[in-house]
C-alpha cells in the first residue's frame, strides 16, 4: 500500500486543470493497455470545474470517449433530471458535450427505491466486471471530501456490516442541503482501484484533510481514512486553504 501523494495547487482552477491532465493521462494509458478506461465519478461541486475542462478543447476532441466508461462512486436517490443527482451535473457539464456512447454511461437508478437501486447497481458492476469478479477494478476512482470527513456516501459513524461485504450500499445521511437518501460504492470497490484521486479545496475542508491524512486512525470518525487502495496509487489534489492544517 503506497503512501498518498499530496499535490497542492495555487487555485481551484489550476487544480482542476491538473486533474483534467491526470484524467487524460490515465484514460490514454488504460485504453492503450487494456482497451478501455473505467472511472467512478464523485459528486458534489468540486469536480464540476474538472468536468467543464474535459468537455472543452483539447480533451473534448482528443480523448477516446468511445472507450471510456462512467460510473458513480455515489448517487443521491432522486431522478436523473433532478439537480440533486450527481449524474445530472456530470451529464449537464460533460457527458452531453462529448461523444461518449450511452452504453458507456452506467448511472445508478436514483429514481428507484433504495434496495432496488442497490440491486440494480450491484448487477451493473458485475456485468461490467471480468467474468470471475463482482465489481470491476476501476482505473480511476475520483473522490471528494466532505467537511465532516465523508467521501462518496461513507459518512461518520459505526461502519455498517454490509459496507465490508457488499460493493454497493444504501445510505441515509444529512449533509448540507443535499438529498439524504443515497447509494454508495464501498471501500471494497474503491480500494481495488488502480488510481484514487481525491480533490478537495477550501478552508472548510482543512480540518478533515488534516485528520484524514495526518490524524490517528479513526475510520469511523473520518470515513475517507477507509480509502486505502491495496494495490493502487492515491493522490490528493488540494489548494492551499484545504492544505492549511497539514504539517
Ligand atoms: C456527494 C459526493 C460527496 C462529495 C463531498 C464533497 O454525493 O455529495 O459524492 O462525497 O464529494 O460531499 O462535496 P463538495 O465537492 O461539494 O464539497
């Protein structure tokens, strides 16, 4: 398990520019080596600047979009046309502006009942995975960080047993004004990824960044500590405000 690499960028925009270059590098090498690139997107607001850069030149016309497969690390259980949906924003900003085939967009069925959505997404992962696997080994897991240390929809509190046995779980959690009912990939899937990239900006994330990266192990209190790929590389892209409490 390699130590996370920390990269601090002057502004959220230069961070997004670097994240777009990282996405393009990983996508190009995955397609060259394995014929496709699979990515689990994070939700929230931080990745939106990244999505916008990927939807513009040079990436919009240069990436092998027909070989890129999009999943979501977590999704809010609302319809896909609801602004509370993580798919909604990724589609609005990126997917609707690039030539990615509809079959490559593996959205979670947020409009369904929680257990139906979990079962459908679990099946979607298995269908995309290699024959003997329950979930794919993602080439990239894009992760965000909440000010409370959550990532995807893994929130502070006792770790539910299903989180350590299932690839997809149903979660209810209050955070800001966001839809509470969600589904989330679990650390089983995230920690199997080849590359994990956390994006975090703003002073509101500083305490969580410091606790997750340099605090004592407390994965119930700081869920992002649960993301430690066994045979993958983790990078944290931060701005100075989010990195302010790092030693
Ligand atoms: C979600 C995200 C969540 C997000 C963090 C950070 O569905 O909300 O997947 O894990 O990454 O809450 O959100 P911001 O980028 O908006 O701060």
